[in-house]
C-alpha cells in the first residue's frame, strides 16, 4: 500500500496519534538518523497532556557540548552557532533530561549514550539498557513498539523518487521483520525526508511502501549535525603509529571515532604517501617492529598495493581519507566462488587473458551456463549487459556468440577472449551500519558517483558486527586479515578492558558493537581485536594510570584479551599466560606507575618476586613522546589538525591557552598563583585585542570579566 504523503509536522503528529493512540512507544535510530523536529513535536504534545505517555527507545542522542564555565561559554557558543547553524533543532528531551525536568509521562531508554554526557543524570542512568548493538532489534520486539520515526534521504530520477535509509539502515528493517515473525502488530513507520541527507544506495535503498507515511516539510531542512574535526596530540599520534604497523595490506579494517582513530588513519596515510617519514615516526616513538614483534607477525610497514576493505559499524571521516588516498580499495563480492578466486590469486578485479581457464579450474565458472548462471555472470560483470541465453549458445550484444558448455579447451578459449579486460561489478570497498561525520564528509558522500557510489554499502548492523546469518564462510573470506580497532578507557594487567561504564555502575557510553568485534576477531582466522587507550589520564589535576591491576567494571573479559596499544607500544596478549600478559602490559604502561603495578601483581602471586622493571621501560614518559614527534624534521608530519579544522584562526590561537587554563583551574592554589603572576607581569600579546574581541572581553565591565581577560592574556603569553 502506498504511504500517506504529509507536508507538515503538525499533520504528521496527528497521523501518528491516530495510528498509535495516546501511549506512544517510539523507536528512532541512533545518531544522525533522528528526525529531531518531529521528535520535538511529539515530545511537546505528550509533555503538555498528562493523560498521554511517551517512551523513546534509541541511542546516541546527539547534543551540543555544554560549557562548564563562563569562559568556555564565550568560546563554544559562537562556534556552535556557526558550525551547527541557528536553525539546528536540539532534542528537547535531552535538555529536559539533563536538567532533571523530564515529565513523569516521558521516559527515554538508550542503549548507547554520547560519551560522558549523562554521567550523574539519574533518569538516564536508570533507564539505560545494556546490550550489544546486534541485539537491539531482537530486544525491542518485546517492548511493543508502535511507532518508528527515521530521517531518510530521497532522490528523484526519471520522474521517480527513490528512498534511502541513508545514515541508519542499521536496525529498522530487521526490527520490522522481527516484529512480523513474532506476530506483533506492525508499527506506524514514518520516513522524514531531509533534502540534504546524503543518499546511499544498495542495501540502504527501500521502496516507498516500506513506510506508512512520508513527511516532506521544509521545517526539516535544517543543518545536519556535524562533528568538528578534532586535534591530535603527540600521545595520540604515537598510538596511531603503533597501531598502524599491525595493519596488513589486503586486509580488512574496522575503526571507530575520535582522536585515536584519526591518529591511526593519519599514520596509514603517512605509511602510503611518505614511507620514509612513516618509518622515522615509528622509530621516534620507539615502535618495536623487528623480528617476532606483533608488527612483524601481524602487519607490515610498506605502502598498500592491494589495499584495504572496510567493514565497520560506523562510517566516518577516516574512511573518506583512506578512500581518497587509494588505500581503501580492495573490493569484495557477494559470491563465494569469485571471492575465493580473488583470495587465491586466480583472478583480479580486472580479468586477465586466461580468466575463463582460471575461473573454470577453481570452480568459479561452472561447466554449463543456464539461466541462473547467466544471471550471476551478468550481475558481477563477467559478461556484457544484453547477453541473451539461446538454445545452444549465449548471444552477445555485438552479434557474436559463446558456447554454453565450457568443458573443453576450445570453448574456454572463446570465453577467454570475451572475459579478458572486463572489470568485475558489484564489488564493495566499504560496508557500514551507520554514518556520522564532518561537513566535509557529508559533501564527499553526496559527491560519490559511479563505481565509488556503488562500492559503498550501508546495511544492517547484524551483517556488519557479527558472522551469523547463513553467510559465515563468505564473510570470513571477505574479512580476511581483519583488524578491529576500538578504544577503551582502562585495561587491567590481566587483559580485561573497561570501555563503557565506571565501577559504580554509572554509564559513560555503552558497549555498542565492541564486544561483537572482539568476539569476531577470535572467530576469524587471521582476525585481531586491537583496543587503543592512552596510558594515563588527568583527573582533578592529578595524573592517573589507565592501566590498572584490577577494576570494578569490565566490558571485555580477560579471556577475550587480544592486543592493546598505548603511546608506548603494543601488547599482544592472545594465548599468553597471566604472567606474560602482565609483563606485556607493564611494558606499555607509563613509567610513573610501573613499580606500583608490578608490586600489586607480585602481591597477588601473579608475577615472580625477583622481577625488576627493565631500564628501557623507564623511558615511557609523556615528555619523551612529545619531544620525539614535535621537534626536528618530523614535526611537520604531525600537525595539531592533520585533517583541517572547523575553527577560525582566532579560535585556533585561543585553544591552547584555554586548555592550559583548564588544567591550571583543577587546583585553586595553582590558579591563584597564576592570576597573581598575570597581574604582576601584565602580559602583552600582539594580537591580544583581536582575540579578546572573539571572547567579548575586549571591553570588560565587571571584575570577573577583567580577571578572566587577564588570565587568558597570561595563558596566551605563556606566563606562569
């Protein structure tokens, strides 16, 4: 049945209420796929009527970062107004939840939160659902969902409108199928068309009948939520360098989001573009790449000849950069025989002069061509479009023919001449479940054409994050030499990881797909899970180790331990004894904490009592990392913003000073001494007035503004 076409948000709200009643149980995608305008209208309607009820089931409710001081507000507020636009509709329920002001008849159930955004927010913490991303559709069936709302993309071609789930094909279709299989009533499915949302084809494309209603309203043409491009510091660069050496040419890549992932991408790009500088960077951070090291056994240091295939839960800027550089170019095909032939080296994407013989020998070309085989050969481009099946031969568009029976050498010789030089079709260089990124990334997606467009597939999260579903053998072939990179907050000496929550139960983010990727790495021959983390963190002005003896919450259990990477190197823990794991983790821990960690391991009887920290490990210091990458000839290869910045030149000047002030402010004594020094020295900054104008401190009128101005100028001048 054709969907109802709606042209106003108000009419859509009435349609939803007419279909679902006054108790709304709304499922809406994570991240970019939320139709904020419609969600806000539904929220306002229910919040104003105590007789109604609204339960929202979702994840990653994106919100503008909040400032914690007046100085942060002066910097962030103008930037966000420019970056997101004045028209960006913030989610009303997020603001209400953070303020503790959600109405009693509204509840928000999330399985993944914006990192750290809901710490201490009681309703969010109570209603959080801890589950793997792949289990969302299954578990929502029992929540009696009666409404699904999703932002979608549309494209008009030849008088027909095509629709795409675009940024979020991850769960919606599977949820509908699961509900149908369970005999549950079909929910009201509303597609909200955003005219600027990048359109993705292949598995993300759906027919209009997929929806019960389609909303076309210019109120939805707001700025898309875009992530600012982040800076990368020396420790993060070092982590990226160490991690990049574990990637094997011809392999598979999963990466997440954030500075550590950006650092990994930058290192891979450097490895391809300037291999000498790349190797110098590895040497500068003390990367162990010699014989028997993880880098030597699992990866390599050369540029990419075959290239990588991306199979990642999230598609983001990093994949764009890798595709542009020609690194993300290994294509996979949803055909077991063809994929095996590619793996064995029998053929390449462009077929050679003896392709028919090679394909026949390995079983990728059958002995006789029937209707089904012809459809397969046409799908993957082995034969030209328009080839017809005759009684005794294949009729080609140019008038020539090919024998149906390939059992003799003469027939295959004819096939060799036709296949030679043809390029395989339907190959995918990147598959993902959802996308989110910068403005540049969205523009790149919109600009994809031809084979670049066809090679990107957004699909179900169950197809990306696990091997189950009937195509395990094909997935294993496609995901050869898989490297699943994820980040964690802390790790223990015995190899357990903490990634999503604190030991008191407070949820920082969520497990998402991390467990799936770790488990998949253990299931795939040649697959490895690589968890990235900084060796230390600063908390309330105090440096603490992120490598611990034990912690009261675990995301990844120690029996699934694999590889950890810090700025000081990589630790391969797979199959190792507890003592060997402890030694490997101590080797990548910060020098300030090695003795204490070793003592705890000895006290537990897990480390021999005569063990002493080797002198080489004592060099694991932040100062050594910073000096190795930020001084001398290597410095230009590791800029603060390797992928460009969304900040203005004035903002880039201010950022280091504001970061310095934030660090100083962790101690009231340090802040007081810094302020005293600022008054005594009266710092001069050449472009000070321009920068003060950006913060609206060029004409201070209150004592607080005058103090703030003096502090910022002192920080800019580098005075103590």
